[in-house]
């Protein structure tokens, strides 16, 4: 019996997408319907052949879906235009309060996903030190926002009867932020994943599954479900570099589990643990995406992990200071924000001038990169398929 069915379904769907793109055929739809019919008829015959039939169905669905044209752009275009107008008005408010230059460019990029005001020198410096992912809105930025919502709302209602009443406003905040940034693909991916995770978190039963390190299969199912949704909406996301990097980073965090069951009572102990978690997550994510980054960009930042230990907390501070200013702009807050952003830019610029921080002209073979990630995926599936000990099952 397959212990991670949704993961295998997602993999079959992805293989189907690649087959359908390489060899488009009109009969894929009929093949999917035929296999689905046979699977439905033989649904009582639960067994290995039934599972294989389900995976073949997903294979045909993927091959048919990539050749099915759905015009999502016409649906999202009015929403994007409205978001762009509101986005520019928020930036205009910050400019009126005195935010300008590289500070305005960095804030508009990190918080609102607007890179129009970001100069090329700042982009180049962030890229050289291994911090370019901070300039593109992604799951990390949304995770920082969710961390604030968790501290203010979720942690207080998670175990009460009010927890599901908090779900709609939290979803409104998450998807409202995705709309404000123009539904950037990376943020839509993160919003879908966070929507599923938040539902698990508010459910005490499923939260135990996700938070338990032995329940890696639950985390893999969350990852697979969000990937299926993204690839159903737009199959060409499969060939998007951002899509590949974001899911590989999360897969690496699942495989090399960084969660630690330490809960020190002292305040400084919690701060130290938080710092260690930041270092571990940054290290594992960069290690997992290193082969793919080297394949696409041919550059490896040797000190990326070290600089991210400083840049991630600074990014959090920039986001937490900027969000209130978007609603209630004031000169004092903008002054504080300018100093934080100025320090961040000076740190990145100085770090980029250090000798030997990057290795250039790296061209790993495609087959080596593919083999590495196949091995990583097999390790993840293997860990997700490991049976939970009887003691854990009884305790739950």
C-alpha cells in the first residue's frame, strides 16, 4: 500500500505534463477518461493494481492538461490593474513622508514586490552576496507576515471553539496581500501552501500530525497538494525557475528536518533557539537549492549562509516596520525605516566588496542535477513512508 498517495499522484501528474509537452496528442483526454472509468468500476478491488491505475489516471490527466488552454490572464487582469494602482498609491504615501532613493527601492521590493524603484547596483550587490531571494516576494516574506498573525491571533484561538472563526479573516489577509503584490507566482504558491498549513494548524488533530517529526508524510502531502493546485492552474509553472527553487527549498526542509523540541523557559534561551532555527533553515534551504542555482545562474555565493543570518532578521524588521506605515504613514516611522534600510544596504554593499565571496563560471551537468534531486525526492518519500511507532500511535 502506498503510504504517500498524494505525493505519487503529484509525481505522476508532473511526468504527464512533461510527456504531453514533448508529444502533444488529442487522445490523452480519452485515455484519462477510460482509465478513470475502469478505476471507478474496480474501486472495490483495493490493491496494488488499483493504485497503479490511479497513478496512470493522473499521468493521462497531466498529459491532457498541458495542452488544454485556459485563459486565466483575462480573469486576473482587472484584479492586477487594481492592485498596481493601489500599490503605487501606497508607495506614493511613503515618498510623501520622506522615503526616497535606495530605501524606497528596497522597501517597495521587499514589502510590495514592486522593483521599479530598485536600482541595478542594489540588485547586483544582493545577488553577489547570495541575498537576491530577499528582493523577490516568496514564502519567506509571507511566512514573516504569518508569524505576526500567529503571534497576534492564531496562538490564542488555536485550542478554542473560536479557531475556525479566525480562518476567514486570516485567509483574507493572506490573499489580500497576494492581490496587493499583483499575484506574483511565488507569492501565490506560498499563499496556497500557507492556506493548507493554516487549516492544519487550526485543527488540533491535524496540527499534531504536521508538528510531529515522525509525521513527515503529512508535510509531504501539504507540499504535494499545493504543487498540484499550482500546476493545474498553470502547467507551465513546472518550467519556472522560481517554482522549482521554492518547492526544492521546502522539500529540503522536510527531508533534513530542522524542527527541535526545545522550549526553554528563559527569555534569552528562546532568543538563542530562534537564532539557531534561522541558521538551520537558511543553511538547509540554500544547501538544497545549491545544485539548481549553480545550473541556472552559474554562481555559488560562498558566504550566503553567513550574510543571511544577518539579512533575514533585518528583512523581518523592515517588513514589521513597513506594514503599519502603509496604513498609518508618519514621518517618525519613515525615519526609523530609512535608517534600518540604509544600514542593510551598507552592509550588503560592504559585504559584496569582500574578496572570494563567490565562485563564478560553474556549469554542473543537467544529468547530475537531476540525479541529485531524484535522490532527494526518494529520501523524502522513504522517510514519509516509514511507519510510526506503536507508542506514538497509542499516544495520539
